């Protein structure tokens, strides 16, 4: 019972919310504070109860509970629902909903808990962060130990709400990370980079692709307003940013081409507004009303062939090769040389491609090929 440091345990939970690998040790620390075998978070939604988060010490128990299917036969959850004990903010102990003689005849207690030498349990009930079903943060105790005492229960009452909040935060962070990874992957396929600005135009996030693409075009510092690296572009870029933010008129100029300091081909920059409420208001991030800058290298080579896509539109393989070359800027004579055919053949195939794509000129083909290249 000695050495209880509530703040350290609470801090460990919030640290685990940002680094999932820290959850097992954080839960073990709380279990020690209540003289329990371990700690576990369980959702009471029947569709998700098999998904649990447990301390390392009871990993085998947790596996048996989830993968072994015992979550479907948890008497504590069933009785807790029947007796109205699963209200958010409630502390539960076994004595509240099951008598010792009932335990001796109950399959869950006799076949699951006895197998793992587990006895009494103390739990904190709250609401699930995804679908609002209840969930519990519970401390199972060894069978040879008695009931939880008042001081141990109070420790769970103190720490339980923070564990659940940290779990909610971990859920949200996980969702955001998955969405970010998906967006980053998509942008990488598009050869695009992203710079996120807050409502004051200050840099909040720069994707790895944006760091690479923006080298020589921007001066980027976290927490500062970005600048054009080429002095001749600075005034024009400053006006572009001002129009993209809440104080400007959106959208007056949604795109801009920037020159690279020291020479090089231009970089295409598109500004898109960040609408809706700030996802991190307590942190004062100022993201509501900010903007996203999307960077594109207009001359980047295609990362994959687009001819199969053109064939889906009815072009033959030969017509698709010609359309891709001419759409990327090759004159018919140069395309003929690359394909080792006559220029008249290329022009005939190009006319056929125009008809099948319902376009009439090379500029329209160039737009189509550029957009297919960016997919």
C-alpha cells in the first residue's frame, strides 16, 4: 500500500495515449497500486468486447478472454446490466452483484477465472469513445487475496477517469494517425506535399514530401509564417497567403507558381481552406480557419504507366501509347521516332484516340493525361 504516486500513474496513462507501447507498463503500475494481478480495459459492446487492452502480466488471461471467446460469457457484465450497475462513473466490486455461493456454481467463475487463479475484481465504468456503449477499466485480483479494501477502491476512483480519458485519447489519436497515413500515402502517390497553416498563417505541419518539394522554394520554420525563397516572389506569395486566410477574401487566387532560388523549374502551390472547428482548442492550435498548401512538381515523371487506364476508355494499346506520349508534350514526329513507326501512323492513331476520348485538340489531351498521371 506504500509508494502510491497518483500523479505519476496518471501521467503514465496520458503518455501511453500517445505511445501505445507504454500501455502495458502503465496498467501494471496501476495494478500494483491496488494490489491487483493486472489491469484491463474492456468494451461492453457485444460487437467489440473481444477487443481489449490489458497489462502484460495478464496477457494470457486477456488472450483467453478475447480469442478464446470467454467475453461472450462474462457473468459480471450480464449481471451488471441486469442490476443497473453499468452507469458511467460507477465503481463496482464483485460483492455488488454476485454472492460467493453464486460464484461457486457459475461457469464463468469456475471455468475461466479459476483456470487463471483470479478472484475478486474492482472496476470503473465509463462510456465507450466510439459508439457510447459502456466500457470498464478493471483490476482483477489473485484468488488467494480477499476483497478490495476502501483505500484500494478510492485509488481506482481517483485514477479510473484518467485511464478512460487516456484510452479515449488513444482511440482518437489512432484514428487520426490512420487517416494521416492514408492521406500521406495518397499524396506520395500523387507526388504531392502538404503544409498546414493555422489561422495566422503560421506553419503547423510539413509533410516529408513537402520538405523535399519545397527545398529552394520556401523558407519554412515551425510556428512562423512561410516565405518564398526567391526574393522576387516574396511580395506575390505574401499576398497569396493573405487571401487564403480568414482575413482575406477566399478564394481570390487559389493557386500560384513559385520560382526556385538559384534556378530550376517552377513549383505549383494550391491553397485550400481548413473549415470547421479546431480539433485541438485547448492547445490553442488556431487550426480553425487555417489553410493547407498543396505542393506539386509539375514536371515530375509519372510513377506508373497510364496506358492501361486509357485502354479502359476504349483505346487500343498502340493508341494509348501514342496518346500518353503526345499528351505529355511529345510532337507526333518525336512520338513516331520513340515508337519506331511512321509519323502518319501516329497521326492516324492520335485521331482515333481523340474520337474515342471525345476531345478535339492536343491541349485537351494534355489536361487528361496530366490528371491521369496524378492519380
